[in-house]
C-alpha cells in the first residue's frame, strides 16, 4: 500500500519550506503531507488525514527542530500506523515512543552527537540510528548545503529499509 510521510517544519520555516524534499519523496512513491501547524491536535489531524483520507498503510514522521519536538509530543501517544521517525536537529524525551525504527540526524557543529547517541540507545526498539553530518547547519538549513543531497539520500535509504511496501502492518 501507499506509505505516508508527515513533514513537520522548524520554527522559522513553514509547510512550503519542504517543497523540494517533498517533491523528491513523492517521486519515490510516498504520500507526503507537510503540516503548517505544529500543535499536537493539528499533527494528529494530519496523521488522521494520511491514514483515512489518503488511505496509507502506515506513515513515517520527519520532524525538523521544533517540528521534531512536536513529533515527540504526538508520538508519545502511540498513534496507530506509525512505522518510523526521523528527527533533524531535534532532541527530547524518547522513552514513550514505540518500537519502530528511528533516525536521529544533526550536523557535527551543533554538538548534539552524544545526546543523539543517548536518544538512539534510550528509545524503544533495536533499529535506532544516528547520522552526524559534516558542517554546522541546523535542521532544514542542512538541505541547501552540500550535505543536503547526502541527507535526502540517507532519508530515502532509511525509508527503503523500514517501509514494508508489500505487507502493510
């Protein structure tokens, strides 16, 4: 079945800021929804929209900075259908998350490396990974840099590894 992606932007961004990445992801067969509003109710509505209206079999959340914090809040409630989480330059409490695979990304210059390693170790499940990219760009600001393409490729590789296209759970 179709797989959904819910994109949650950083504080200085908006839904439209994901346009380039959303296009690439949609071209790979994903139903992509970039949220404008990051309040928990709005994010839950976005999940419901993907699952019910778009009829996806499951979804992955990609949260950047403030969007990552929003993702952690909503996913602590264990919504149905979640199959993965990618956080860009976002830290927070991961104890309440589910067992699904997670990818924690930041730039080396942000100084999050140890924090992300702890999050990957502390979060439930055994498919949690960290990715530390060269440079110091924060969250979505990574995309326009020379690390943008490696980041998009890492996201696609993570999705390729974690999305079961043939067997919707």
